C-alpha cells in the first residue's frame, strides 16, 4: 500500500483487500519456498561437496598412514621373531653337529650345554637327546622326562623327515607356554639322533611386546589352524581359537581389511618362516570423523559460518524478491482495477446521459398525446368507457412524470458548471464543515481529531464542491461510527502537485463487496436515509476537480477515505 | 368594574381574528383582553384575574402547549381553552393531558366558545372557593380553634 | 411542530410538498376563521339593528377592511399553492428566480413567523432565469431558506440576494450562524444533493458563516 501511495500518481479508487487474498498469499508462500530451496541448494551444494571431498581425503590419508605403520611394525616384529627362532635352531644344530654324539650321551655334558645355551641365547628350558626309536635317552631340565617315548608324536616324524622342526605352542606338563625346536643328526651308522630343546614362549612374546610400542592395538601369534600361540588382548586367550580367521598364505607382509563384529579391522600379518607361526597385528580404525573435526576446526568453523550466512542471505533475498514481485503484482492489479473503474464510471455517466436524452423526447410525445387523449375523453360525455379512459390516461401521465424525474436526475450528473478557482486553506474549510456536525458530534460523544501540519499550501479549487465533498465524507463517517466513536481528519502534502485529505472513522468498515460499488450511483447501504447519490456525486466532483478519491477499508476496522486535491486548478477533461 | 363580568384573555398571533373575536365577545358582555404571544399571555395573566384564557396552538416564540404549562405552573386554577386552526388528535390529547379544559378547532361557533368560557368560569370559582376553604380549614386547625 | 425537517425523508419531494401544504393549510384555516368571525360580527350587527340600534359606519368599515384583507391574503396563498402544484407539470422548464422566491416566501410565511424571521427580499429582482426541474428547484430553495431561518434561535432578518455571474446565478441567503443549526450537516447534505440534481452547487460563504450560497447554472450561460 505504501509503495502505491508514495509513487506520487494518484491512483483512484483502490481496495485494500482483494478477492482471493488467501489463495494469493499461499501462492506467494510457495514461490518463496521454491526460491529459498533452489538458492540454498545452489549456494550450499559446492560447499558441502568440498567438505565431503576434504573429509574423504583426510580419511584416505589417515588410513594409508595406519597401513604403513602397521606393516612396518609387522615387518620389524617378523624379522625379530624369525631371528630369534633361527638363532635357536642354529644353536641346536651347532650343538648337535659339533659334538660327538657320545659326548652328548652324558647327562652332565648335556647339562653343561644347556647351561651354555641358556647363558648365550636365553629361553632354553630343557634339552633332550632322542634316539631314532623315539626314546629320550638323555634329558636335562626341571622335569623328569628321561625315557619318554616320542615315537608317536607328529613333530618326531616331522623332524625325522625334514631335519628341523619348530613345534606349536603347548602348555606341556607345567602349564606355561613353550615350544619345541628339534634338530636331527644322521650318524655314520645310518642311525639318527635328535636334539630337542624346549623354548619358553616368553622369548617371542617379549619380541612382539617391544616392537609394538605403536602401530597396532593388538599383536599376537596364531598357528596355521588359527589357535592362538600368544595371549591376545581382544581376540582370544592362549591356545584358544582366534576370533579372526586365518589369513591366506603370503610370503610378503600383508595388510588387509577384515570385517569383524559388524565393523572393520585393519589386520597386518606375516607367515613366520621355518615355523608354524603367523604373526598378526590388529588395528581398529580410528574414529576418523572426530579426528577430522578436531584437525580441521578452523575449516569447519568457516564452513558453519558460511552456511549460516548463506541461509540468512537466501532467506532475506527470497523474502525481498517475493515482496517485490507481490508489490508489483498488486500495483499492476490496482492499476488495471483503476482503469477499469474509471472506465466504468465514465461509461455509466455517458450511458446515463444518452439514455436520459433519448428517453426525454419520446416521453414528451407520450405526455402530449396522453393529454390529448384525456381532453378527448373528457369531451366525449356519452362514451361508455369515459371514466375508465380518463383514469387510465391519468396513470399514464403520472408514470411519464416519474420517468421524467428519473431522466432529469440522470442528466444532472453530466450537466455541471465549471469549477470556480479560489485559494482555499483546507484546514479552515474542514473545520467549517465539521462545524456543521459539531452538535451531532457532541450529542453522540464523537471525538474528532485533526492532524493538520503547519506548512500546508492553499489549493486553488472550487469552494462549494470542496465543502460538498467533505461534508459528504464527514457525514458518512458520522453515520459509520457508534456513540463515542472517533473520526480523524488529516491533511498533508502528497507531492508537488497534490494535497491529500484523509477522513478516517472508527466504524464498522465496509465489506469487500460493497467497497467495489461504493462510488456507483444509487448504491447505498444506509437504506432509509441514503439517497444513494452522496458518494457518487462526491466521486464525480473530485474527478471534476482533477483529483482522486479512494477508500481503504476493512470490515470491523473502520474506513479511510483519501481525497487527493490538485494544488493548482487543472483544466477539466471530459 | 362589574365584578360579575367574565374576564377572558385571547392569545393568538392572527391579529384580525383575535380582534374580531374580542369584539364579538365584548358584545356579549365579557371583558376581553388580547395578545399575540405566549410571553405576553404570561405577563397579562400574572394578576390572576382571568376566568379563562383562550390559546392558539401555534405562535411565534413559545408555542401553545409550552405557554399552557407555564401558565398552569403559576396558577393551577387557571382555565385554558385551546382554539386552533391546526388541530390534530395528537395535539388535542396532549393539550388536555397537560391540563387544558377544552380543545376547539377554528372556525369555532361563538356560542360553543361561550359555553366553554362559562364552564371555565364556574370551574374556576369552585376551585378557588375550595382552595379558600382548605386554607381556612388549615388555619383553623393550626390555630387550634 | 412537524414542519421541521425529518432528515430521513428530506430528500423526498413528497415530504417537501407535505410540509408546505400542512403549513399553508394552517394559514388558510386562519384566513377562513377570520372571515368566519367577520361573518359572525355582521350577524351580531344585524341582530342589533333588529333591536333598533343603529350601525356604526366606522365599525362597518373596519369589518369590511378586514374582510377584504383576509380575502386577498387567502387568494394569494391559494394562487401560490397552485403555482407550487403546477411545478410537477413539466420535467424541465425555465423559472424566474424572483417568482420562485415570491411563491416560496408566501408559502413559508408561517414557518418564518413562527421563528420570528423577517425575510428581506426585493421581488423586483426579476430576470434571473434558471432551467431546471421545477420540483427540485423549489425543493432545493425551500430547504436552503429553512436552513438559514433556523440559524437564528430567537428571530432575526434573513436577507435574500440574487447576483448574476458569468455562467451562473448566485443566490445568497444570509442569516446568523449556520453551524449552530441542529442537524445542519445532514440538511446541508440534502441541499447539496438537490443542487447537484439541477447542475448547481451550494456552499457556505467563505467570509460569512451565516450565509448560504446557492449557485445555479444560468440560462444562456455556456454549458458544457
């Protein structure tokens, strides 16, 4: 509304409320939603994609770092373990091939060898010498195993076949984990002798522990059947089956993704040469997202800030856009409406005038002929229907008179004098007009407010018409308000060419439907009193003065009539 | 002045009418005064010496009904007869309700008017005597005789 | 009492006709009552003559004078009433404002006298012609006069003047203070509508708040 008023062009009758307002506003809401959605997507998508890519890259980098750490750890540990095992195998091979078999067939000598082995290499628990019949002939160690027959054991056959054997871990008689290394020596006699050393598993466990300062959450050894050879932290106890499957053989160090318990684990492994052992190192994936958040807090901050800013801008610009569209729609609709209304009023005027002119002539003839008929009837005294004829003619004449009155009234609209040109102070004029209603105002306790600025130009206008216009409007306002109501009169300069007078009442307002017709002739809502001409005359007068009149009203909220009066008299156009 | 003569005040703004009527009444032995407005009537009747007041309904300034009210407020026993050219049932009833003795329409027959004036005089005498008796009784009661 | 305007019916010509005839019939009834008194007095005289009392010529002359005056008055009223009655004859015709006012002033005499109003008007100001619907014209000027008469609370002079202007005739009706009239706004609105119907306008004089100005298009003046 404000936009329309400030554009300076008086735009005639206008209605604040238009039909289908509800439907209209949902249409604009929809438009607003689309605009918000579309601009948000366009503006936010690249940002979100960039963040996603960044996240992905970070994840890849961290994962490859993890893999590298894990594989290095596995590699180190594998070498250590292989070294420990090979060293002990070599030691035993040296012992058995360097000495005479007979020397070893002496418990004291064997004890001395064990003592030396313990001192040089560590980890040896006992030593035994076994003949090719599987019988342990000699034994030094903490247990009494002399005479044990191993001929049925798998490792015995293995060592007989290959010369060297490293056994799985077992608890043995004393319930601590150990494994056995056996080496064979072929004697000249074609017989065998086997040196068997038990190694404390702690030797391997220690190696794993020191290598795994970092890189893995859990590192342990399994045999080829998946039985845990060392204690694991979270994948099973010693000599229990490992909760992870046995990884496929590979001569290299491998790092694989292992699904586990619904998640993924990074598993590095390596087969340990010359042994039934597989070294496995397990690393759970880090919560990389939290890490990422922590590592890129500045970037995230920037992202969140940008998103908020973009959303604010999107909302604001969409609202602005939709408001602009709506205002321009309304302006256009109003303009169309005004043009239509002005045309309508002009058409009504022209139509009324031409109809009145056209009807007047035949009316005169009818009147004359009816008079003649009446005279004839009156003179024909013996005519059988004389009285009836006279009565009929009388009613014809009466009807003609009524028609004449109507046509004359219609002609009155078009036959007006030229406006006078006086310099008029609207404030004084309005006060004069209200003076007429002062008594009624006092009776009905109606409050009249004036909002008159000090610097107001006088207008060059017709005093009588202005009086009539405002008397009508103020009178109307009086009709609209209840006892104790309010009427406000204000005058202000609209722009360089017009002064705006507003007559506002606190009455019940005008319904949308009535608002459409309020300036049309013979339209009245007041029933008894309304001549139905007041506002249409007012409209005609304002037009004639080169001004504009409009009404803003909402039912239940009162009405405001706005009259724009040209400051300088304009040549009337008709 | 003859004490028995009936005294009448004619109030009407139609000068010709009131003067002619006064003359005719005078010819019938009445003492007649005339005036043309309600205010004059109030002034003239101040002495309380009229047996009847004949009032027009419509006069410049104060109208008939208003004059009637003021007259009766000053002198409750005063007998007022309306004589008007503009008689409607409504105004007639209103006049009687306000205490008028009669409501006559112009042109009224002079004998009818005379009858009503005589009636007014009688009623007034009765009322005045009654008031005097009341006053005497009141004085007697108060003095304790 | 009921000739005062009832705003709701004011714009209706029938109400105007009713108000005027009611008032005028009162006047006529007064005229007839006076004549009736004359007749009564003559009757009284005749009775006196029968008793042998001589007729006083001066008295007879007085009686005759009154009779002549009342008859003349009655005739004037009836003529003007007739003029008013014939306003319905034509939808539009030319009227001389002097004649219109002399008619209206007779018909409204009672209304004026009740308000103790003296209307000052020179009936010689003839020649101000207006073309209009006669009923509306009379109706308009009746309301205009009555409004100005009501501007006095206790009687006074109402001055009527006709001024010829370039294309119009201006009728100024000067009284006391128009703003003090009870219901003046509604009544002025009615005057506006009536003036509008015959292509004229009505306004309160800028310099004199007691003066109502009715401007009507002049016959022969340039019309649109």
